[in-house]
């Protein structure tokens, strides 16, 4: 298993232009199969789909992988962005701005990352 992981890692480093579209296609294909997969999982259980329990299970089987896929996609995209935009570059971009313009620019930069308490905490509390 480790040999396969090493080969995949080496291949992704050597062929990034092929790996990125392939990874995006796999991600999109997985995302598109969430509804049929969740319906099939609920259909395999001895629960009526129209019942409250059946709809709750279908929602759980659909929404949990969806959120994990979305978080994986965002983390991956932010990792790519982070390689091009360093914290020093962000500091240089924000320094010297007036208070209002700096706050708006900082908020605009923070919108693309959902990893703050105002968005991540309610997202995960919804699963409890």
C-alpha cells in the first residue's frame, strides 16, 4: 500500500498538469454520485424512505460526504493559493491602507477561506 502511495505522490509531483484535472474530475464524479449513493444506502436498509428516520438517514448519508468533499476541495484550493500568496505578501498588500479600505480588503481576502469560527463552528454544530 505504501508503494502505491509513493508512486502516486511521485507521479503527481512529476505530472502536475495531468494530476490536477484528473483530481478535479474524480472529485466532481464523487460529488455527482452522492444523491444516488445516499438513496441506495437508505434503500438497502430496512427503513421506509418516506419515514422520518428514512429521510434523516438519507440526509445524513448525503450531507456528511458532501461537506467532507467540499472541505477537501477548499483545503486543496487554498493550499494551491497559499503557495502563490504568502503571509508576507498579504501583509504587504494590507499595510498602508486606510482603516476602512484595509478592513474591506482583509474581509475580502478572508471570504474565500471558510476556516473561521463564524462559518466552521455552525457548520459542524449542525451535525451534532
